[in-house]
């Protein structure tokens, strides 16, 4: 009886953390922006992984021995391999941040914004087509990947259109990050679709 409210609150919290992460990246440059981004993204990752906590690798019992250190290293490798497929939404966010941060905010001409305004809708359509084959309801994190990707692409398109309207070559870093994140998200969706296609026969077998 408590399932639907819990699902609603989970989606609401995840959405809020995802939006806050993007707002911080776009509007909060500097050291404080990085720290706030790490807190918001870390909270989103922690909350998402808690949903799969029952299947997580068990932490080895601490003891003073070399054997425990080897077990700890093995646990770390197992935990990373377990966690990464469950938080694909971090990929477009990390790519967006990694591309945006070192670039200048203005370009040499407005031509970059003009071309980007035509490319970003193509990336959005491409992602929608690629992600359409993924069974979102079976994996909640795929919904977060879609939310993160769509918001990043819409933000990039908005910056491009505003720059064109003002005829000022600004927002080049955010626009470039948006396009790079869109390409990364399409690749992740393709990988997930291929993985689920291989697993489908096994799932449907009696």
C-alpha cells in the first residue's frame, strides 16, 4: 500500500537532484560551484545506488592482515563494476562538465552558435530514437539518463538561440558541452540497448 507514494517521492527526489546538478554546472562556476556539484551529484548517485542495495557486494569484515587488504581491493573492483551500469546518468553530466569547464565562454564568430542550433535538435531526436528501444520501467536509472540528457540538450539549444537572437557569440562552452553530452548519451543508450537485447532470450526462457 505504501509503494506508489514511495515511488513518487523517489522520482521527485531524483529529479530535483538531477536538475540541481545541471543548474550548478550552468550557473555556478568556480570552486564553490564544483563543490556544490559534487554534493548534488554525489547525493543523486548515493540515493540511486541505495535502490539496488540488496544486490551490492558485501564489504569484507575489517581485520589487520594482508588478506583483508586483498579482499578490500577485490571488493572495490566488484563494487565499481556493480555500480557503474546503475548510474549511466553520470556519463552525460561528466562529459558536459569536462568539456564546458576548460573552454572559453565566447567563440570567434556567431557561426558556431548557428551550427549548434541545428545540430542539437538532431542529437535530441537521435537520442529519443536510440533510447526508445530501452525498457525504461525495468531500470529506473534509464529514466534519469533520459532526464539528464534532455535537460542538457535543451539548455544547449536555449543558449544557442539566445546568442543568435542577441547576435553575440556567447555561451560557446555550454553549447559545446551540451553537444558532447548528447553524443555520449546516445552511445550509452546504444550500449544499454545492445546489452538488453543479448539478455532478452535468457529472460524469456522458462
